[in-house]
C-alpha cells in the first residue's frame, strides 16, 4: 500500500488517510479554517519580523564595518584610562587590587600598513610596533629594560564617540615605588581616534 490513500473530494469535509507502516492516521479539514488561510495568517507576521531583523542586522553590520574602517585608518590616538587593576603575588596565592585611575597615553604617526607608531609618555616618545586585525588595533612597546606594554583599541564605540581600550603593563620589580610600575597592571578606558 502507498503512503496516501485516495482522497474524497466530495461536498463534505476533506478526509485523507495517511499510512505510516500498517497504521492509518486520518487527517480532517472541516473547512472552518483552511490551511491556506492559516499559512497566510502566520507567514505575513513572520515575513515582516524577518525583514525587520535583517534590516537591524544590516544596519549593525554596516555600523560595525564603519567603526573598523575608522580604526584601521587611525593616524593618532588619545587615550584615557579610568580603572586600574594591579596584580601581585602573595606567596602562594595571587591577588589583584582594583582602583580608580587617571592615566593618559597618546599614540601618533600611526601607520597600519607599515605596522609602526610613536607613543607620547611621561618619559618622552618611544617606538611602537602595531598590528590591526578584524576590529582590534594592537600597539606593542618593549622597553629597553625588558618590560612589555600592550595597548589594544577595539572597534567598539562608546556613547561619547571614543573607542573601548585596554592597556597592560607586564612588569615586576621587588620594590614598589609610587608613580612607577612595579607589578603587572591592566588599565581599562577609551581612546579618541583621529
């Protein structure tokens, strides 16, 4: 026997028997609500919702792409960091202390194609190696004494138009001197992009 039995298209309700294995299942359409009307009723709101979602996603993707292009074309960054997390070792455990910060940092002569930039800091300017990749601009500075400093600017815009930024300092000195980095530090803040 086939999958469907013959359908009676008489004047009464449409009846069909669907065979699954050896067991018939009766499907009835009483005519009160036809399948085509149900489909139209359900498909119209779904189509409208889909159109709205695609429109919002296209707009968000377009805005994200514009931010990425703006960051990739940066020639100068002026950054401020308002939160500092400083790590330390309290043998055998590790600790972190989070405090407010008023740290500023600026990068200029940024050349993404060449992978170079200059940094303005409290001890003058220094050479920076940089890399832009998929909405992340990484600026790496290795100091002559060995410590590494890394700043990452994200293609994520804050309400004031600046971009989210993270600055880390990979340093350690046995003696803590106020005003100098002597423990690993992470700053969170924002950068204006020119």
